[in-house]
């Protein structure tokens, strides 16, 4: 795997909106942080000012925005301004030859998972983390700092996680893959499908029904994907919805625990990443260590 060069003050980065549109003024504080606190030169994509239905401009415009930054050797990182929906529609038309010749960080999460997976399949490490539209939220300051540390060459040696009663103990090493569970499921059988074999899979999601979650986890189990893992890291499952007329009878983590109950690898629940304020940045594609013990749960990162 190729880890992109770390950033330094004065470097050039790009910000685009590869998925849903949003009012441009919501990006003001994020751009200010990039330019003045992090001292970066920022190129703004045309998609930041575009709308077409729910998207930040047409598929062609959003794809061209990303392509331009991927191909520019002076650009050292590309930030997705927000997620929403739309990356799935543009992933297959992207040419990564320029990105492979001049590696750079791609930063985002949620819908951006499909792009993180695309880079992972082309041997490029990317960053699952906070996006510039959220940078100015004081409740997300620790999340923002974790992004800054990874990008500027000060990555943590480890992340500690709270102990959860559903954790399954053990230790594993493997390449970290994953992101938003819905996007991972929608990528099965496509060019952004991932090889799960001997990988440490991270999953999170938001605003799905418990029945949908069970269906997705069952699909992974039936397809043999869960059997191949080295370990599983379960992030935050936010605003999950119950069917009141037909209660499921289990919460999100219990559904996931049931789906992996037939395997022996370590499973870490309640990791602080996903659609929550405390959303620690994760290096997708990088080899990591997973430790789950009775009194310790952590992800470990080598230099």
C-alpha cells in the first residue's frame, strides 16, 4: 500500500463536493481553518457552488472536479466537503493513474466510503474522517485534531476504545478496510467491492432500520465475507430506526454480534467513529493491530 506524503504548511490542497449539495456559506469556517490555522493553499472545486437536484452539480461536473485534483501533481490532499449521496454515481469514471503517479490524501467518510474503497483497491491509503463542512463545530474539535495529526505526519501510536459487553477477545493484525456499511453492501459485485480476506473490517452507519441492518449483515454472512476477516471493528450506528408495529427485539450491536457469532476473530464494539461528534480519523488501507481484552480495547498503528 502507498501512504501519501504528509502535509506541511504552504502545501496545496483541494476541496470538492462529490456527493450532495449544501449552502456554500456552511463551508466558511472549514475553509478558514484550512487556510489560516493549517496554513494551506486551498483550491475550491466548481462543485462547491453547483446544484443539480440533490447533487452538487451533475455527475460529469463532480467527477471532473475530482479528476482535476487527482491529476494535479501540486495538490497534496483532496477533501470531500460533505457526504450525503452521489459518490456512488461517479466512482467508475475516475482515472487514478495521476493519483498513483503523485499520491495524495483523500479525506471523507459516509458516502465517500465508495471512493475510499476505490483507492484501497488501487493500493492507495486514504483517510476516513471529518469533512470541512464539519470542521468549525466545537463539539468535533477532537475529531478535527485526529485528522490534522494523520495528515501532518503526527499519527497516533494507538486509539483506545471503551470496553463493551459484546466485545470478543483476541488479537489480530491486518489491513484496515471499510466505512459506511450501506455503501459497502452496495459495492458488492462492483469495481469498488473489497477483498475482505484477512482484513480488519470497520463498519458504521446512520438512519437505517434494524431490519435493514440485519439484512445487510446476513448478506455479508451468506456471501462468506464475514468468515474471511481477521477482525471486526464496529463503529457508531446512529439514529437507527425500529419498526414499532413489528419490533425486532435486538439493538444494532446485538444484531451484528449475532451475525459474527460463528467466527473466532476479535470483535470490537462501540469504537468512536461514524456519524457522531467524536469521530476519530482512520487510515483506510493501512495495516493495523486490533487488541480486544477484558480490560483493554485498542487499535494500534505502526510508523
